[in-house]
C-alpha cells in the first residue's frame, strides 16, 4: 500500500515525466526563459526531480544547493512573486498532464508554495 504522496502519485517515473513537461512549459514562456538560458538543464532536471521526490516523501536525498542559495542568481535577475506564480501554474499543468489526481495536485502545490519565501527572499 502506498503510504507517501511520492508513492501515491506514481513515484520516480511520474515525477520525472512531470519535470520534463514542466521545463518544456518554462522554456516556452517568454517571462521565464531568461532565467534558464545559461543553465545546464540536464543537471537542473535531475536536481529538481530529486527535490520534488524528497519533498513528496520519497526515499531520495536531495544533494543540490539549499533552495535559497540555488535561486541567488535568478533573484539577482529579478525573480519575483509573479514569476513564482507562473512556475507554479506550469508545474500544476505538468502534473495534470501526467495524470496526477486533483486532490494530490493540491497537496503538492501546497508543499511547493511553502518554499516561496525561501526562494524569493533576498
């Protein structure tokens, strides 16, 4: 029986699929693309998948920079609450496309929303 949100939504493969779709949406969004133009996307996708997996209760250990430090350059480039809202919108759409149920999406989005201040504070 699945006992974590990670397992309930389908684990690693579902999260990786959502991350891939998410970054396709981000790159298609003119307001977000500039934050990623000089970023190694394979590395970022891997770290994002690790972070989301850990956040949802998977037995994955996130080994990337702490979330505040990881967003230092984007903050210097003007990352703000409106951008964060757009990220969340794209992530929700990606979760929907990979078949995550609405009630699970709501749980995931609350967890991601909880990182807003850490990502955006100077």
